């Protein structure tokens, strides 16, 4: 075991503080990563505030990890010391079920994925998992991603969660030329959703609470930008979209947004509100519409996304902060004042 510096929330709702945590010795198939940057995902804040009651304190958040390989186990074949690598939201799964065998580890039915933090290594030693607000992490190479040259590490880190979470549904629901895609919420997920949808060739509309970030939205690749606080938006855009990605974690009026779908359109919930989502059946019936959801993406698709991002010059728009600024960054994320992902410089941990 090796003790490494980290930032942890000691209990629910308590500010994060500097501490040390233990990382397991580098095993046969393990990669030791020196973490250079970690993104601040809204999910980190949900966990630290215990919004979902999952506990797991003391808790080291962070599942948008980018760094450099510092050591590899003897059985590792895909990575070597010095490689640029990333780790996202999961660090293990059963590896045997149908979904795992198909590279959809996120949907593991053989016991579930092991989350990068606030979980336990239930298929191996049962140790608690601790995330990327730390200087190093040890991960089995099956859950390590390669970060292509040309993609700066700080811009790559948010792709490991926010990037794949938007890329995967865009691919699954065939966003591309001739398709009209709306993205609700221009935050961490939303801004990458706009970039990917645009790069895939779709016509992209941002549905934001206000027009405050309109210039940014258009610069990021949106063709249109509307404020959902203006009731005229819902009249003007009725029956427009093939696909809506909802990245908002607050509860929204489901029926109002379903009215914006055209026939056979799908609204994909990516944000995770505390309350169940609801809609009138009539809002789905008249237009054969669907409500769906999607969780991050499997490991092979995450690699595909990173390669696509590098080939298309896509990285996250980031504000790099020191670890001492985490609390201020959390406050700004909660106020929707993030442009568009805070990324911690791990050398400050
Ligand atoms: P974020 O950076 O805070 O962005 C969310 C955006 O939602 C905000 O920028 C804001 O955009 C909009 N918004 C916030 N409060 C709102 C409100 N009360 N009403 C309407 N719009 C509001 O968060 P994020 O990191 O992108 O994460 C978003 C959600 O996705 C979180 O719930 C997170 O847990 C979840 N998530 C899910 C997955 C998955 O696998 N499905 C993966 C990662 C994260 P505007 O200012 O433009 O309106
Ligand atoms: Zn996340
Ligand atoms: Zn499985």
C-alpha cells in the first residue's frame, strides 16, 4: 500500500479537506497513474452533499481523470510508463455478463459496475474506491483509456465523464446530418453535447434558462440558441427535434419539453434529478415519442469518443483551478456559473 495526498469530504455536506489515502500495490494487470488533472463533475457535488443518500464518507470524489502512466504490472500489455491515459466513472465490473462481454460495462448485470469513488472493489479485495482528487490512482488496465496525442490533458479530463455521457446517446440515437438535436442546459455535459452533435453533422439548438451564454453556445457549434424562460420558445419550437439531450439535474416540466419533439423523437434524460420524472401519456402518444436515459458509455465507446474528439479538435472548455479553490468552484457550478468545466491541477493537491 502507498499513502498518497488527496482531498476528501469527511462527511455529508462538509467542505473537502486535505488528507492522505492508501492506494493498493500495483498488481499483475494494474496501471499506476500520476494524475495531472481531474474535472469537477456535478455528480461529485451530488455525492459530497449526499443528495442520493449513498454515503461512502470520507469520500474522495473525481471521475474525470487524466494523467501519465508511472508504473505498470507485469501482465499489462496496452500501456507503458509515460503514456497519456484517462480513467472515467468506473474501475471494474463483473466482466462476464452479456453487457460486459459486449463492451457495455456501464450496464453490467452480473453485479454492476464498480464506480471510481463511493463504491467497493466487490469483485476483488472489497476495498473502498476513492476518486481522482488525489495525486495517484491504481486501475486495472481494462478500465484505462488512452488519450491521443494532440489532446491537452486538462481538456481531455472532462471527456472521461461529461464527454462520453453526451457522445454515447448522440451515437445511439443517430445524431448526424439531417437530424435536429437540442441540448438542454449549457454546463459541463451540455457544452460537450453541443460540440459532439455539431461535429457529427446534426443541426444543434441550445435550450438554456436565459440568453446569457448565447455567444458561447454559437461559438461552441450551436446553430440556434433559445431561452426556456421565454414561453414563446415553446410555441416557436413545437414539433421540431428528433433528439433532446436533457443535461439538467433540476426537475423540469417534462410535458413542455416533449412538445418540442417531432414524430418518433426521443428525449434522453442525462441529468439526475432527486425526484422521479413524470409526463402525461398523451404527451408521448401524439407523435409516438419516447422518454429514455443513458449512462456514460462502455469502455470501447469511450476510447472511440476520445479518438473522435482528437480527430475533430474537440476538448472541454476548462477553467483550471488549484485544489484550494474547490469550494468556490462547487458554489459556481451550483449557480450555473461555469464555463464550462472546472478542472483541478492535481499538482496543487
Ligand atoms: P452542470 O455543469 O452544473 O450543468 C448543468 C446545467 O443545467 C447548468 O449549466 C444550467 O445550464 C442547467 N441548469 C442548472 N440548474 C437548472 C435549473 N434549475 N433549471 C434549468 N436548468 C438548470 O452539470 P453537469 O456536470 O453537466 O451534470 C449535469 C447532470 O448530469 C448532473 O445531474 C449529473 O449528476 C448528471 N450526470 C449524469 C451522467 C450519466 O451518466 N447520465 C453522467 C455525468 C453527469 P443553463 O445555465 O444553460 O440553463
Ligand atoms: Zn461525472
Ligand atoms: Zn458484467
